């Protein structure tokens, strides 16, 4: 269980980025966060990853308070942020260096199979497409079996077809590892398709507008009427939050 209690962040320049954010995420649950610009989505991830300290509130994982970066919490960014001097296999296995090489190699091989890059073990990062590089980043983040994966708009820089393909890969990796996941996205369709619950934020300061239980079984049909109804509800909530705050941008 990841417990976020009354989390707030005010920066030294007076910017009130996040206000009274409280949410409990069950083990193995996938929660998406959507909202307009200025609603504190990125700030929330920085606080959860331990990269910044909250002004108030606390974060705990399985009853243990988190106050700094923790090896059980990994993060994937919009940009892959891979090591260009390492091969694909060495990038994925970077967090497994403490294991015997045979065990590490076996886990890396299984991860490559899951992301559809079998045979790419010895490729350099510069030889990969953007979608392939992001698959490697996801595999590297999940191969160590973190308790929590934070994902900061990991597919937003990709073309539409690649984005859909990687959403399916993400679900496969998530299911295989039973990882608790918090996904920040600007894409309503992505949030509805991937998440168990969707947190709709409102900006200035960032705070929760509503938490929507998607309530649809997996695997989901992107073209189903049920998913379309969820997307309409999220779109309406998001538009309402922006109108109330005077905002216009989604991001």
C-alpha cells in the first residue's frame, strides 16, 4: 500500500504547486493522474520519488515513511534517459549488478522477450528508435521488481501507433511484476485505457478534483462504448476544473 497523506508543496518563490493531496494506492494497482497545466502533476512525482521534500504531509510505503529516494520506488520519464555508452542488455541489467551474472542475464533475457526486443541485446542506444528506447527504459525500471513505478508521461513524445503499442507493453510488464504504478499523463484516452482509477486534478494550486473508478475488466477494447463513456466523464471533469480555475491548457 502506498499512502499519500495531506501532501503540499510551496516553493521558495511562493508558488503553491500542490495542496492537501491525499490518496491510498493498493498494492498492484495502476492509477493515472490527469490535469491542466499548473495542477502539480510533475511536482507530485518529484515528491513521491524523493527528489524533493514536501512542505507538509507524508508518504509511506507498506507503513514505512519515505523521506528520500528509495530503491523500491523507480521512475520513468518522458525521455528514456538511457546510458549511451552501454548496450541494450547492459542498460536493462544496470540495477542487477549485485546478482550473479547468470541470474542477471536470465532476467535481462526475459525482459527483452517481454518488450519485443529479443536479438537487440548488443545494440547501442543510438541504434534504437524512440519507441524502442522507451521500451528499454521501461524494462530497466521494472526488471529490479520495484514496489512502486512512477511514470511521467512516458509516451507523450512518441507517434500515435508507437504509443498504443507501448501502452500494451506497459500493461504486460505491469501484470508480470505486480507493480504498484502511478502514471502521469495528459492523454485522457491513455488514462482510461490503462488505469484502475484516474485522479483528475485542478490547478493553482494543484489539488484533487475527483477520483474516478474506471471499473472495466482487462483487456479493454479501445473502441468499446464503455470506455468511451469513461473518457467522456473524464473530459467533462477536466473541462470543469479548468473553467473553474480560468485555465486553458492540458498537460
